[in-house]
């Protein structure tokens, strides 16, 4: 299992990567042929992989334990009771 930050899903990370590719590789969109697009994308990939560094997660296992404990305190019965109180008000 891989724990991503609680504020970003893996799909958000993919969208960020493709945003970078669009801004740094694809634009301006003035390629004479697909070969040049391919070559530019491969050059970007090589440079990106050579300079990329692992992300230092700040969400630790103790943070995960705290989050799970908070979630355990909120059972479905608690939520149903809160909904009933809100409807009665």
C-alpha cells in the first residue's frame, strides 16, 4: 500500500505531471510532424528522470494512526444520530 498525502490523490499527481509536460514540452503547439513531438517528449522524459528526486512525505505513520483513531470515533451510528437531530431541529 502506498500512502499519498491526504490532500492529493494519485490522479491529482498525474494531472500535475501532464500539466508540466503541456507547459514545458507541448506548447507552443507548432510541431511540423509527430516525429518532432516524439523526440521532444523523449528528451523531456530523459531530463526529468535524471533530475527527479523522491518526494519527502510529511504524513508519517503516527499521523496515519491519529487519523484512523479520529475516524474510529465517528461510527455510522453516530452519523445517523446526528442526522436525526438535525432533521428534528
